[in-house]
C-alpha cells in the first residue's frame, strides 16, 4: 500500500538531494522546485531565535513555490544550526567550516528543523 494517494507528485520547495531521496525512499513521487529566495534578507526580518528563522524560511519557501504551482501539495523545509542564540550559516569554504567546528567543539549546539506544508487548490 502506498503512502501517497494523489495522482500528482508532492512538490518539494528545495534543491536538497537528501530530502528528495528520503521522500522517494518512502514511495512518494516528488517534483523538486526550488524557491530561489534571498534567505539572508528574510532572516534579517525574523525577531525570534534560530528555530523561528528555520520556520520562517520553510514557510516562505513553501509559499513562494505554491504561488507558482498548480493544484497539489508543496513542502518547504529548512534547518538552522545554533550555539545558544548564535546561528551558523553554511560555511563558504574549508577555512570557514573549520572555524565553525572549532567554535562548537566541546559545546552543546542545536539543529533546528522546520517543515511547512501548503495545499494548493485552484478552481
């Protein structure tokens, strides 16, 4: 029995090969459509902590792709890595990655994940 009952694939508002592979491994047909947002600009408007940033980005990705899609379901996802209230963006190179790892070494840090689902229906 399939988990997916729709005749249309799930729209994943992401370029993540890992997220797509997870959904496909669950037997869910997926169509990837990245949102192409300026995430740093969106983050600047968030007044909460790292979890709020992840949720806002996931929501904006889903909404943006949903506005460009036909009938169906769109899923937006995001993650933020934090050490307390300090958020870490994807490092730009190996030196930046090393610096981030050294900053986190021996300290508890958190990965905040968020998922937003939009159902689109046009009559």
